[in-house]
């Protein structure tokens, strides 16, 4: 995981911390985004601290976050569906402006806050829309 911090992210300087989380413990307690699976073990808690007791939770300018995966990490997942999600304490939400680069196997998104983040994707579909009936148009009688 990489983080790009612009110069004017906040009015205060900060030290940035990243902690990889145990997926079994975290997802066992809060679950995953609906219809998504975690990619490998790409689950992190990020913090920005101005001192030992003060953290910055939101930023003036978006930070850019990238997560890298291997092709073997996403077997059974639709690569185009990969997104970084954040946990706000109640629900998972996809970060905005995510870009999947299938050539170098990265997902890059922006965020204006820190929390728990994970890389998730949806299962490869069968090619048919879920829960939608197949509609066959009526035939037209051309005749007699």
C-alpha cells in the first residue's frame, strides 16, 4: 500500500501510520461490503498524528492511496470491480475516483479521511444479470 500526501493536506504537520490488520478478526466482527470479497489480506488502519495524543481524521486536500495485488490474489473476482473501501464505524463505503490499472495490478483512489481501508472486489458473474428475468421479445406473425 502506498500513500501520496499533498503539501496542503492540513493546517498541521503530521506523522502517518499504517497498520496491516488481521482479516479474520476484523471481518469476523464487521463483515465485508455487500457482495464483495477481500483481496488477499489487503486490510489496513491508517492514522495521521500531530503528537502522541492528537490525530487528524479529515484532510483539506485529498490524499491518494494505492494498493497493489497479484493476479493470483483475485482469482474468481472481476478485476474491473476492484475498489478500496473505508469503514466508518457502521458501514463500508467505496472511495471515490478509484482507478484500476490492470497492467501493473494497482487500485488507486483518493480519500479525505482516515479509518480502516480494504481492497475488495465482486465475484466474476456468469454473464447473466443477477435477479433479472430473461426477456424474450414476442414473435411477430407474418402471415395468413
